[in-house]
C-alpha cells in the first residue's frame, strides 16, 4: 500500500490544531497563543517524545508503527473514519472489524478528563489498558513506563513480565481466586466474540503456557461471574493501604470498560486519595 508522508504530517498538524486543550484535560492559562494542542502536549498524551512528534509532523519520520498511529488517533480524539484515514496515510491498514477495538470515542475521553478527581482507566475487551487519567497514575503507578504490549490486566495478574512487576499489590474483597476467575471469564467471552483476533488468541496461548493458575481457570467449565464491581485494598507505597470501591462501567457501542475507584466522602480512604492527587498533581490525562 502506498503511503504519503506529507499527507500524514498534514493531518497530524491539522488535527492537533483542532483539538481544544481543555477537552484533552489541560488547564488553559492566560497568554496561550496556540488554539489547539501544543506539540509537547500531544507527545505527552500519546506517550511519544516531542522530537519524534516533530519529525512526524515534518515528514522526516517514516513508517510509524500501528501502535504509534493508534496512540496518536486516541490522543487526537479522532472519529473512527478519521482514525482510519490516519492509518491509511501512514501506509497501514486500519483496524479490521472482528478484532478487539482500542478506539476510545472522543466523548468518553472528554468525560473522563473532566472527572480527574476519580481514578479512571479505560480497557478494551481483552483487558488492555488504552486510556487513563492522572489520578489513575497516582493510584496505580504510571502505565506509560510499561511497554504498550504489556499494558494488559490479564498479563499483570498471570504473566511474569513488566506488567506483573509494575502492578501494585491489591486485595479483592471477593477473594483473589474469584477476581482472577472473573478476568479469565471476560477473556473467554472476548474470544467467543472475536475468534479471528490473532493478538487476543496469542495472549490466551501465552498465559495458558506461562501460568498454571490461568490454565486452571481457563479449563474450568463452570461459568464464572464476569468482573463488574468489587471493593479493593491497594497496598500503596506512599499512603499505605487504601480501601476503595471499584466499579466497571460498560461503554455501549464501543466494547470498552471504564474502571473507576471511589471512596466515601470524608472517610480516611478518601483523604488518602486526595493526598495522592496533591502529591502527583493533575496536569493532563495520559493516552498510551
């Protein structure tokens, strides 16, 4: 497929200029000249270096990967049609129907960015983390330091790579076994709905081979309850144990899960969450 580096660069610049920094979660100060995002803000949102974004916009960086284009599409809050156009301009096939989507609608990103008091992470159907805000980073650690392919809850639970190493200790009120079984149940459901997704099939093969616990849950014929709500104690290195209500909200039409953590107003756990927000600041949401 032929690609046009100039088309890709022009689209990147135009869509960066179009996106309101407020909608992306940035605080606008007096004296700001740029109507849209600054280059460094786009780089932050997409998890890329400013120099690489500059080279992409100047047409000097050739053949960006599908992961890079996907991250830019989410950061720029593109529609599905615009996302596909960006892929094609980079000489790539857009994500195909029948595969797990990592597209996060602009409205969901705007909503989550404006609720930054609440830790919010957005997950695809295979439990890959595709969007998170700064309060999520304060609570769970910055997912940007984890390679994109490792940002998956199932890998964090059952794998032995960087995702597992980066995951803070968490105690589920339902019990660890029930929590693990619910994640495996979700993956079984995803496989039944996306049988042609090679990445999802590869994830399941990898975890069945790497983890006896995963393999045991996968082999269980009894239907497990899928992961929806829970109370979790997170063993945080800065504020100690923090008990929070974890709710999983389904995004209709997008096959995404929005995971939120809250505590009762005035409780000690709410105070710890407030302290984490102050300690880590709230500058902008992050997009892998």
